[in-house]
């Protein structure tokens, strides 16, 4: 698997997606999926825009990546997402057999690790805390402005 850039580079791409969500009045979570150093799927939260509780950033990116690849499995792919996936997204990523998940900031309330730590495929590598402060700040800013 060729990845010419590091995890921070790709997380910055996910942060751009999160900024898109913020501009649309959505919770600012962004995601990209990378295969062989190329972004093959991207997405950001669209639950309000689409009136769809499943329209999370990860789900949008999974659908885009599967379309690009022409198949449902994301083996040898990496997801970069600004916030730890929820159990729904972790389950979908598990079914996709994605090889690696990299997230920015944890989610103590709805993150998979507290609720369903085995939701991912057993071979999926998981890394947290990449550009954590940037990812956390975007979320903090959004919810501060909502109150």
C-alpha cells in the first residue's frame, strides 16, 4: 500500500471536509478514504441537510469510496475522520473490512470505543489522536456557538 503522505496530511484533508459541514450548519465532522495514496472517497456530516440520521461523514465517504472502487469492500484502504466513529459507522466500517481507521479526537459519549469496542473488523488497525487539538477545537467552537 503506497501512502506518500503521513497521517497528519490526510487528517488535514478530513478537516477541510469538516469545515464544509460547518459552513452548511452541520456538526463539523469530516472524513476521507485513501487507497494507494489517493483520496477515493470523501464526506462530511449531512444529517440536517438530508434529514437522514445515517448521513454521517464516514457513511458518505464509504459510499463514495465504494462507488470509486466498484465494490463494497475497502481492503487496503484507510479512513481519516476528525471524530471517533460512532457505533453505526464503526459497524459499517467493520462490514467494509477497511484496513485502517485514523481519527482525530475521541467521543466519550457516542464513540464506538466505549460502547462497542469490537465493532471493527478484527484486522482493522485503529489510530486515534491525530491532529486531536484541531479536531476538538472545531467541535468545541460549533457547540459553543449553538448554546
